[in-house]
């Protein structure tokens, strides 16, 4: 992107020779081209991210379909190396040694990992539970890494803390105890917290304990009065508050300037450099400003 911009510099900048040996450029044209290139580059990167996400999901679905075609063969059988566990169906599901009293209902490549007691995985593809009493409802490549962690479903979700819960969605992570998340690309790091990510794929972070975060572009409330966008209202109030603060600052500056002028007039009167009539006229003019 930058190479073709550089090639346009001679055209866009309008170079002019000054002092015989120095070149100066009017950068307005170049900055306009640079802004356009930045917008194009941003759009391309966002489109590429969306394409990559789609390809990832497509690869997972293709892998799942290919695995289902081989589930009946001996090579892809289920393995239960634990005690008192149940492995109902599917293929390439593993209940590892020490993961006692666990259960896998079906699906493919689901693992109740070593020494993770009383794990429950209902189904799905390549879901992994490593914590005691952890549970995964289904989905693709979800992980329950801590004791009592739960992932109901979705894609590439992780519950990393005790009693953490992912309700669903894609690429969500909970690292706080007793915390909950749902949506897309939402990360909750504090204890007793919750995050809802509806920002259209942009990263959403909820930090701190006892926090509740929502990432969204609109918050619509509907009723007999019609529709009301809470986010737009809050944004408008914030802008109004900023304007009020600026007006207040200007009033303080104006009062200071008026005091300086008044003191100056008093000094001039004392030196008999202006008449009382002229001084009164200036003061009267100041009071109208």
C-alpha cells in the first residue's frame, strides 16, 4: 500500500523549487491520499480477519465430517482408561487414566484428561476437560481447565477458573472465579464478574472483581413510546457534559481577563492617562460581553 503512495508523491505534493536548491511540499494533498490509504488498509485487514474466522470454522466442520465417516472403523475407536466411567458413543473419545467417575456421551476427539475426576462431556468435537467436576455441553474445541468449570457450547471457548461458566458463543475466555461470559471475543478476568460481547467481533474486556460489562454498539429499549437507544443517549449526555465543562472553563478565563482589564484601567486613572468618562465607557462595554 505504501509503495504506490510513494510513487504518487511527486504528483500529489505539488513540489516547488525554492531558494534554488531546496524542495518544499504542500502536504495537504499527500495527507488526503494517506488518509484514503489508511481507510483502505483498515477495511482490507478487517475483511481478512472475517475470512480467516470463516476458514477456521469451515476447517473444523470439514474435519468433523471426515471424522464421522471413519467412526465405525477399529482405528478410530473410543478409549476408556479410567475406573467407574461411561463412554457412550462417538469415536476417538478418550477418558484418560485417573479421570474416574467421568462420562462422555458422544462426538469425536473429546477428552476427559488425566486425573480429572467426575468430568461430563455431552458431545461435540475436540472438547477438553482437565478440572474435577468440569462439564462441557458440546460445540467445537471448547476447554474447561479448572474445577467446577462449565462450557455449555460454542466454538473455542475457555473456562479457566473455578466455577467459571461460558454460556456460549465464540472465542470467549473466563479467568475469574464464579464469573460468566457469553457472546464473541469476550474476556472476563475478575472474580464474581460477567461479560456480554455483542460488538460484532471486536475484542471485549471486562476487568476487575464484581464487574458487569456489555460490549455493544446499540442498547435498544422498546415500548409504547417507541424505540430508545440507551447508548446514544448516554453518549449525548457525555458530550453535553463536556460542553458544559468547557463553557465553565471559558467563564473562569473571561472573569480573569476582565479583572486584569479593570486593574489596568485603575492604574491608568491613577496616572491620569485616561479620563473617568473613558474608563466608565470601557467598564460598561466589559459588562455586556
